[in-house]
C-alpha cells in the first residue's frame, strides 16, 4: 500500500518536525546506522534487518514480485462479477435458494484455488502480512521505491522525510508559496480556480477542458503568441506578490 503521511497539514508537519519523536538516534547508538541530517534513510538488507528484524524480508524482496491477495480482496470482485453475470443470464423466476447455492459452490472452488496458491507462496508475499507490517510502522517509517531501482524498497524516517519536504517547500528557488489552506483538497481546488481565472483573463477560456477532463488547456491548439503567454503562468497573480 502506498504510504500516507502521519500528518497531512503543513502546520502539523512543522510541529512534528520541531518536536521529533523518532527512533533514529536510538538506532544509531545501538547499531551505528548512519544518519542523514539526523535521520535514517535505509535500503541495505543488513540495516533493515537491524531496524525491523525478521520482518525486514518484506522490504528486501523485489518490489515487483506478485503479491498473493487476501481472501477478501479476491472475494469482492468475484461476487461482483457473478452478480453481473447472473443478472444477464439467470431467468427472473430463479429462486433465491438456487442463486445462493450457485454463489456458494463457485466461491468454494475459488477459495480452494486461492488457498492452494497462498500455501505455496512465502509469507512475505501475503497481502495481509504486508498490510499489517505497513500499518504497524505507519507513524514512524515511510516505505517507497528507490529512484533508480524500481525493485528496491527504502525505509525513510517520517520525520526526516517531512523535514526534507519542508526544506524544499521553503526554498524560494524551487517553490513560491502564494497561499496556505487547511487541507490538500482545498489547496488543489484553489490552485485550479486561480489557473482557470488566469486562462480566462488571457483569452484562453475556449481552450479550457470541460466535463470529466478538467485541467489546463492543451497547447496543441494554441497559437505561438498564446503559448508564450503560458510561460508566465508560473508567476502568482499580482494580489499574492
């Protein structure tokens, strides 16, 4: 599962970084694990073993391995598929008992196949084992794929990860903060609204995508002059300068 931050607002992130409660210092003292700006960023199997013990095998396997889904993850789509199939094929007068018996018989066969497959696979490939591991360390560690190796998983202290994000955010060479809103959804809606207003002021209203596909206009249909105007969109509106 994709790692979600233990805090989601900018103010909460700053508070957590200002008063860090992470195991990095203790692990550094115990195992000599090197620190980056006071926090751990690890991907070596031996280091991961020191941190997570035997369960570190979940992280040291190839991230591209096929995972054995939990039974509930198999059961839901099977039931939905059967429902769609039965609505088209079964006569309207088919009794509820007959339908229930058909469901039970098919699910029994599917579960038997799933169980045999799960029994042959190592426990590190079980979806439930991976979910339990991720949930246990959700507030402390961020697990993600290495940049240059899509098969390798890294463990990054959440406090260190948030500190890195905040350092980038506060760097004027990379970002310019024009407004801070309570939630990511409100910030996204506000940014989209500002971008759409800018498009309208620059005569690009007709190029704005409608319906389900919302977003900035496609540059394929713009003249050279209008395309050049897009370059200036990275500058915030005058009222935020």
